[in-house]
C-alpha cells in the first residue's frame, strides 16, 4: 500500500493512482486512495497515537504501513508511562531504536517522558536513532529556581511603591524608600555623605561634611554651579579641590628663535604640589604679542610637558613653541595665558 513517503514532489511524476488516459470509472477509487494516504499520515503525526510496551521499551502501531524506517519519518504519540532511564521505540515491530534528546547525542534521563504528555520523534537514519523534538521537562532546582522562603518574601510584597527598592534587612527582603532606604544603604546625609541645606540658586547653601574629613564649611552659590569660577573652602585640611580652570600666569615672553625656529619657555610652579604634576592639569593659550617679522605665512605648534626635581618649589612647567615657516614673532614675543585645574592648589607660575 502506498503511503505519504511514496509520493513525489514533482507533480508530473505522481502517475501511480492517476495514469494518463485512465478509465473514468477508476477516478473515484484513485481519489479515495490518495485521501487515505493523507489521512493515515495525518493521524500518525497529530499526537493521537498512544504508546504501548513498557516505560523504557515503547512500542507503537502506526496507521501508515511502515515496513522500514526512513530518514525524516515523523511520529507523534501520547506517553503512557514515565520512563526510568534510557528508552527505545519500536514501531510496527520494525525494530527498537534509541530515543535521544539534544540532537542525537544524549540518551533520555529518568522523567524525560511524562505519562499523558504528547511527544514527537523524527527518525535519523545517519545515527539510527529517534530524535525527540519535544522539549524535555525542566528540573525544579536544577533547570529553574526552586520556590523558597526568599522568593515567597518577594512574592508577598505585591506591587512596589514608586521609587522603592528591594533590600535585605538581615532576615527578609523588604521594599524601602526615602530616609529608610538611605539609612539601610549607609547613605544618611550629614553622617555618611555631605548634605546641602539652604535655598535656591541665588541663596546660601550650608555644606555639612562629617566623618574622617574636617568639619563643615559653607559657600554662597552662584546663579548656577557651572558659572562659578571656583568654590571657596575653609576648614578642610585634606586634598581640597578647585572646581574650575583658574589663571596662574598671564604675560609676554620674548622670542629669539628666528624664522622656522624653536624656543622653550619655563615657569616655576608656586604653591603646594605633589612630587609629579600632570600636563593635563595646565591649559596653555598663546597669541603673537604684536607684529610678525619675515615674509610668507607659516604654521606654528605648541607642545608642553611637566618635569620635576623633587617636588615643591622646584617643580617646573616647560612649553616649547615651533615655527615651521618664514613668519615669526618680532621682539615683542608671545603672549602666554596659562590656567590650571590642579587639585594641588597651584597658586601661580613664575617665569624662569
């Protein structure tokens, strides 16, 4: 008896039931035979079959006539008994073949076949096994988190309040917000972190700092924080910061390098500094003081670096100016404006 696997994907090649010039009296029977092929195939894949045999040696009676397994043979059936380990499937007594999962590399484990559950298998002729294409059950506690008291705590909280966070209180998980949350996180203003009290963009703010740092100071706010050139400080003895670039030198330096020449300028850094100062802590802005000498405009570049000889007042900023054309400054030289964002309280630069 012909079955679905005997049909050809090329229409013109399906001549067994409907040959050319067939007698009209045979058309009905041929059509019914084709319907039977489709019906048997459908019943074998729709999960209506029920497996027999034992828990680990399953048998199946198909609606189709199956005399040999072929690659891609697809069957769906209901499991009668939960398996206890590796399992096989024998269809129409053709032969028992292993059922595998995860491709064709892993034998079934106990409980992969669940009684009453419908599964689908496809025969893989290359490996001579049935591949189970139905997902295996998830193991609670292994594949997914098992229910426990902590998960129940979270479930019992219900819908969280606006701005609330989930935190542990040492025993349970709870939702907290506001001052309670800040205290749990060790962020109490005025105790763990600085607090600001006062009013408005143009009012006075009290800065309250406690802990290992020195005690409080206060400052009058600018219209906006970004417009302040610096924030005054007092009473803080460890690593005070200026919060904006501040001018530490403004003046003219003579140039004697001539056309295409180079000249290096140095400044002694005054103030409290650490042993090394980073070049990024200085911004050097330059302009030609007055007229140019020479003819034909050329480019000029500035490089800068900082070196030290033991820290303190001997720390020196060095700036090199290169002229690569025939233009160069006259005797009035170059105007320098130097700014710092140093956290080392650099007070000024002295030309060397």
